[in-house]
C-alpha cells in the first residue's frame, strides 16, 4: 500500500500545536430553533412530512396491524425486507404482511444488502421524527439495516408519536445519547433530483414513495 | 475513459486566461439563458426561504456559523489530529495527502489492494479537484459518477459547471442525446424518463460495485464521523453497498462537535437549493461493526492539503470556511454573464472559485480570476458563513499589482489616473482630451443599451486590455461642463 504523507509532517503544516484548552467554544443553539416544545408536534410533523411528498398516516396503536395490512394490500408488494429492532413490532409486521400476502425476505443478517435490490418494499422502525422538517431519523444500531430504507423502491416507516422531536436542534443537543450508531440518516422526503433543467423528479436512486404510519398510543 | 476534454476544461494549460471561453459563452445564447434562469430562480428561492424561516435572526446565525468555522481554522491542526484519532478508534483508517497526485495514488493503491474493478462515486468537488476518476480509470477501475447531473456530464465527457448543480449548462436535449449515444436507449427529452433510464443503469452498478467513493460535507472531530448531504440517495447507496468506502475530503471540512452540525445543516440546504434540509443527511461513524447487518467493512479517509495549508497561513484563510453551498455562484452577475463555471478554467467557479483558485493554484496562473467580479457584493450577501468575498478580490488585485502580474501598461494607466485625480487641472485636461480621443475610436452599436456610442477595441497599447471589455462612451459633455452651464455655478465650482 502506498503510504501518504506522515501525520506529523502533515499536521506541522497546519501551524503549531494548540492545547486542548483551545476547544473552548460555546454556541447559541437557541438561535436556530424554529419549533418549540409547546407547539402541536404531531400536527406539525404530519404537515411537514406531507409537504415534502411523503405519505404520513395517523393510526391508533391497537389498529396498527390492521392499518398496516390494509396499506400493504394497497401497495401490493410481493416481497419486503425488514429493519426492525423490536421483536414484538417485528411479529406484528410479519402478521400484517402475511394477511396482505407479502413475503418477508430476511435481508437483515443473513443475506446482506444485495438481496435488498430484489424486494419491493423496505419496512423500518425509526429513532425519531422531527416536527420542524418532517424528517425521519434512522439508526443502523442494534441489528438495524443501513439499506432497508434506501434500496427498495418503497419505504414504509413506523414512527411513534412520542418519538417526535420539536426541532432538529433537539436531536443534537439531547444529552445522554447512547453510543453513536455506525450509520444515522435523516430522511426528509422521497429521493429527488432537479438536475435536468430544474424539473423536479422523485425516485432517482432511493425510494420514490415514503409511507409513514404514525402511531398514537 | 481517459478524459482529455475534462482535463482541458477544468485543468487547462497555465497561465489560464478567460477570454476565449467568455467569447464562446457570448456566442451561446442558449447556454447563457439556461445558466441565468436557473441561478436567478435559485437566488430568489434562497432569499424567500431565509425570510420565511429565520427572518431577522439570519445575520446572527451567519455570524455564529462563521465563528465556529473561524475557530476550527484557528485550531485546525488540533481538530484534524483529533478527527484522525477518533476515526482510528472506530476502526477506520486515515491517510494524509499533501497534494492531489498523492491522494490519487493512495486511492488507487487501496482499490488495487482490494482487487476492486467497479467503483461507484457520489458527487464530490475535491475528487474533481484531484481528477481522481481519470487516475482510477487509468488504473483499470471502472468508475461511475452516480449523481444524475454528474452522470450525464460523465457520459458526455464534459466537465461540471457548477459546484452544486453540475449540468447547469446543459438542457434536456443534451441529456437525451448523451443517453441515447452512450447507453443505446431510445432518445427522450422527458426528464422523468431520462431519470428512470439512469436509475436502472446505475442500480446495476451499485449492486455490483466493490468500491464506493464519496466526498464529505462535514467531518466531525470529536466522533470521527462523516456527514453527507444529498437529495438523490446516490451517496447512501455508494457508501452502503460496496465492501470498501473511501472518503476524499479537504482538511477544511472538519468541525469540532456533532452539536455544531445543525448550524451548517440548516444553512447549507437553504443556501444551496432552497430546501429546509437535503432529502438525505447521512452521518457515518466508522466501518461496519459486528452487530451491523450491512455496510462497508473498510472505511478509509484521504485528507487532502493540496495548497490549503498555504491559504490557512495567509491572511485569506477565511476562504477555507466555505461550505460549498453554491449560493454565491447563483447570486453572481459575472457567473451568469460568462455562461457558468467552465469560463473559470478550474474546478471551483463563481465568486468562491475566483477567489480560491488563484490561492490554491497560483495567482500568476489565474491572472484574470480576481477581475471576474464587479465587486457588487451580491456574493457576500448570499454567503451563509459570511465570507467577505469582495474583500478577497481586492486583496488579490493588490497582490497582482505588487507582484507586477498586471501588465506594465495597465499599471501605468492606473498610476496616471491616480495622479490626475489629485490635480484638478490635470483631471480636467485629461478628461477633455480623453473624450476627444475616445470619440474617434468608438463605434455606434445597435443592441447595446440606448443609442450610445461604444468602445469596442482600443489601439495599442490598450488593445489587449480592451479585447475583453466593451465600454460605453463617456457622455458628450462632462459633469463639470454640465454643472457650469445648467446650474450657473462660478469658476471655482
Ligand atoms: S463562499 Fe459562501 S456562498 Fe459561496 S459556496 Fe462558499 S459558503 Fe456558499
């Protein structure tokens, strides 16, 4: 392997070493806040997500399975890959898929990402929603897949109402976050481009449709 | 594909003079119209989204973001060291490259060691700066640009003309022709159809690639994380499917903490495309862990200096705060007039390119770039990290005069002008004689504003200077003469 410039040499060009005390930098996050905790977070999230071209649907916890199998029947996927950390939720989703006649391909551990290219829908849980931007925040930690939300042409996400944060800032200033996942992604709409003459086209490389079941407990 | 044309366009023979490409752009109305309408629309949208979101808070946010960036640059050595340590702690590898050749050699070596044959690449200005694709292809690694605009530009063996929207100079017909010719598909002008064709072609590449290359929007020193902001999803696919992920990044991309990131996320998308946030914001911290079901097993960072440490040491280090949002390009009247990025003869174009390129690649190599601004201030107003670009053009112009890069005649003319400004008599004489002389040289131009005489070409010694400049004739009577006759002011007036 070709060795590049040594670290010492490289760093020396950037000036003299400074002490870690140089890290003193306080910033005012509140300047950035566009949505406060007092707002109706659910309403704001639904509105923002829909405005971005995602399809959020509010469901009661007890009817989640029914609503999901209804949605799957509408979308009629033949196969799905799952990225769900919680065992109970996973069984619920599998039952809904079964009643909608959709086959689950377990792409999460055994077969890796290549198999995700052949399925019709990726079904994932999420860590947070963001009311300000309508974003979903997904983590790859705890057995969750990096590709499930991105590779299949349709993404179906399950978000619980209490996971909705007011503002993007709240995600970054939350203390006590556990270890950083290998991959985190904020999904803010379906995949899109305006590269050809500024004409908006959805579904470039990532999914063309993002459905969100927002569960109200 | 060894890309001679691309070499020529963004890596021209030096010293590079803008004249020929400006003439070409002037003759290409379609291109100038495309560039003007797209950039003008983006510029309006940017102003709207800031007014509708941060409103009067915006200046304070800009200053805060600029302060964070200035802090990083002041302590860059510390933060680069910290970043490298954090990446290694996560199981990634960091390589240091003094220049772009070294960076490319490292990348090619990684590709060879992994036996990589197919590489998928997401959009990255720094890989353009290094002409990485050329070197990978020469080493036998098929390398595919996966951003739609970059993909079409690559099919056409063309070069990107804007740092955010690379095919701003091309229309749907050009895209259709490129796909028809290179992918043997039916010709179409429908953007959705063209996008669908690219999607299916590139999905196959994503699926089978063994190497993924990305740039970096931000690097987080405390956690060793990489942040990527995209709309299409190609970056996510490029760095999830292949077994090896190589990140190319300039050293100025590092910011201290994850908690500093929202400043830049909230500014970047609004400034670049008028969105609140790009569709995908990926934060990647290390290679795949044993508990992860998918993702690359190897993660390499190649950190590139390539002239940046020189800029850092200069009094123009502020330019390294740039987050490459493209807002200054969209706001710039010169960028529109010259038909987009190609006229700048370098990877970074528009106001930021005109200021940065001479510093990275030598002022003597790009003598025209500091002049490629009307100093109107639109770029400074547009910049979300408050970079005072006009100030940098003035500094560069001063340096040119000091280093005598500007021709001796132009210097002489400026000196005479400066002298005459100090003496009322000389000024009066000079302007009267000048007016008579210029009258003889001017010609009546139709199509230019008003029915006024224009100076198109001046004789030696001003010939070269006037080649790229058309000037309106001075008014027939001077301000002084008018003042005297219309307002009846006395001799001392
Ligand atoms: S100089 Fe400022 S406006 Fe221009 S690209 Fe960089 S950050 Fe954006």
